[in-house]
C-alpha cells in the first residue's frame, strides 16, 4: 500500500486517523461522507496540510 491508503485500513480497524505519510504526525482529521449505501472518506493532516480523499466505498 502507499501513502494515505494505509490510513483507510487503520481507520476501518480502529476508528483512528493513523499517521500522516508526509510528516509523521498523528494529528489527522477524518471526515466521512455518506450517500445512500456508499461512503467516501477524507484524511487531512492538521500539521502539514497533506490530504487524500477516497470516494465511494460500499458499506
């Protein structure tokens, strides 16, 4: 896996945002967006501003 993909796995296992792949911070903002039976999720590092968005995983 690469970059923020590890955070998706961590989040679904533990409901924690994980670690920023750029600066190593644990200060991660996680936002879930739900539409019907699909969930999208965004991760943003509050320290360095790095982010990624994963669109449309099914429940």
